[in-house]
C-alpha cells in the first residue's frame, strides 16, 4: 500500500500530539440509537474532524462518530488501521512481542488529563509503536483475500450499524448487490441479511454472557432497533430467550 500521506501525518502528530479525550462509560440509556452505539473488544483510537483524539477502552459503549481522518483498533491479537476512509491494514495479526499498543493505551487511560506532559510522552510512544507495527506489516504483505472473506469481515466490523445495507457492502467490495448475494449463498449457505442477523446475535450473546449488559443494552449495541424482534430472533437462533444466557 502507499502510506506516504499517513506517515507524513504521523510525523506531525509525533511533533505535536493532538488533544486527547479518554471516553468514559456513560449511562447506556443515554446513547442515541441514530448514532449506532456499540462496543469493541479491543482499544480504539480515532481522530475526529475537529482535530481531537478519542481513546475508547475495551467494552465501553459509545456512539459512532462517522468517518474520521484516522481510526485505529488494537487488541492483543493485532491491529486495524483506517486512514482517510481507506483501510491501510485490516485485522493484521501482531503478537505481544511487537504490539505494545494495548499496554500503552491502558497507561494513557490512567493518566489524569491535567498531566499534559506525561500524556504527551505516552501518546508519542503510542504513535511510535503504530509506526513500528505499520513498517513491519509492510515488510510482510497482506495475503490476498477473496471477495467473500472481505465482505464477511466488513459485516463483522460494522454489524452494529442499523442502516447497514447490501448496497453499502457491495460498494465496499466493488460488485453488484445481486452478485454479492450469490457469493454469500455459494460460500456461506445463506444470504447477506441472514448472515448479518447471525453475527448480531452472536455478538449480543457475548455481551449477555459477560454479565455486564441488560438484554435491552445487548440489543441496542448490536444494531437492533426493536427489542421484541431481537428477543424473538434470539430464541429462534439459540432455542432459549436472551435472558437465560445472561451471566
């Protein structure tokens, strides 16, 4: 990939780190459905159009902020980097020996906002870690992925968006909706809509089993606009009502 623009911006952020806000857990009922509230298993660092950085800890429910100049997701298993609306790296694996981002982000989240100098140092260290990871990924190019795999990964990353449609997915992959539906039926045994429902239900069950979410929370955070429809779909899929699997 040609990441020259990304590396230029990275140098700017290293020289002068943007202001940082650590997103805290809020009352889930206050999260607005039209802004697609959701959670991530790993850390998310995103640069807003205003120039401010938001750091979202794992498991913190938050609203989507639209297309950001930079969106980085990092966990123990690897990193995804979206820059200026384009994926530079998508679910690239990285082990603990060369991926220090989760630890750096955890430290950043602990530093009080008034400790600006220390926060700036840690943020620079995090950007250095991003650059190191990106360079290491470039030395081992991504294995080519088929369109079905890319489309399925897109669903798994965007399942919480209520307005997500076949047209959006087809545009991302670069094929017609009709062709993409045939691709899903041939490779996955069912159409796009059915697979999206399965992903949403599986994500909702993960939340419920953690014991940290009410049934209504799990429904809202996984793209369901109607709790009644969610409960019926869950029981059809798993054979039990959602409340019975809550930890």
